[in-house]
């Protein structure tokens, strides 16, 4: 989300997300407004919020250092440990380090006071900035670590990689699968591949600022093809001096990028064949249902 569009959390926010197309997240955001603190620390609310927590992220303003902050942090740790005793790590993000009055070192020492050695081993402090994007990158690192710990997520990722490798073998091209909601890479045939999130355009041609779909529709009517929908136009083809790049919707939640190794006509034909093969249909079905 654009930082400028994020509004302060009112009360307790609960949302579901699919991260990298393979991990379903239920996120509880307790916010930081003082008027809500007593509510979510009170019984029975605290047990509801702090039970069965897998990953805990506490974000704090590094420009503020007072006893109220320390009190809230200590309560937070107390209830996390009480209701989710099996949690491995508690991540603490010291935000707003981009500001001149940031005191991240002092705030770190202040929050660490009077904490037992065993609990301190569970804490991972990181100075970040939401404005500069380092907080978002840190969250992605944390969630990627959770994927590595999850057997089910690793099985899903392995299945997706296997299907992409089959497409690569049949067309001698490289494939990258992106998660549409967040633009993050799910898997690729390059092995380990790091990229910035993909910024999507909508492939529903009828919604673009163009009359492409209307012209296509007229041509299809002349050819006696009916029951057309803009959703049927789901592939965009780019061409460079050395290769073809095809971007195709796999489902409502994923987009596949194909990069050919050269511009030989047979290569393009092989890609089109691969994108209409049972292997692609298997990928499409698996990504849509996430069933092993």
C-alpha cells in the first residue's frame, strides 16, 4: 500500500492476505493509539489477540522515549509469552530512523532494560523507516523466513517450481510467476532470483484507456464469433531485438512472465504451445486452488 494512503488503525484491525501466492496470513493490527491500549490488553480481549501467534511484529516510534512506551512494550511481551509460549522470535521495528530526532540506540537500550536473558534471545530489533521502504523490506524478510519454516508452504513452492520447470523444458524459455496482489515473485526457473515487486497493469483490455477491445469485438463478429469478453484477452506480448516476452494471467491472483532465449520462430511457437498445454493448465489449477 502507498504509505500516504494508510490511515491510523482504529481499534483492532483483522485482515487476510496471501503472501507470495503460497502463504495465507491472518494479520491482527492492534494499532498504537493510547485510547485503545486498555481495550486490547484487557480480559478476555488479550487472550483472543495474543493466542496462537506465529509471528509477532512490534513497531515503535524511535523518536519517542517515555515510561508509557516501556509499560506497553512490557505488557505486549508478557501476553505474547503467556498465550503463545512456542513463539520463536519477536520482531521489534524501530521506525522513523529517517528523522533527525530519531533515538533508535537509546530506545533500544530503554526497551531492553530488565528483560530476562531467555526472553532477550527471542527479541530481534531492527531500525527501519516506513517512509524510505526499509520497514516493508524487513517485513518481507520476516515472512520469507516463516515460509522457510512451514512444511506446507515449502511443498506448495516445490510443486509450483516443478510445473514451471516442465514449461521451461518444453519451450526452452525462462518463466517467472508473480503474486498479483503484492507483486512479489512466487517462483522462477532461474532458481534464486531477487527483483523489485512487479507493478501490474490490468490485462482486462476493455477497462484500459483504449478501443482495442471494441475493434477486436467488431472483427470477431464479422467472423461469427460470439459471447466475447474483455477477460478473454489475458496475454500481452513484448518484443526486443533478442527475445520475446509474454505476460499472461494465470489466475485472479497470479501473473506468469515468459522470456524466450532467442527470436527464432519455432521458439515463439513452442511458448504458445506450452501456454496451452496440460502442464500450464495444471499450474493454473494449482495456483487457483493451492491444493497439493
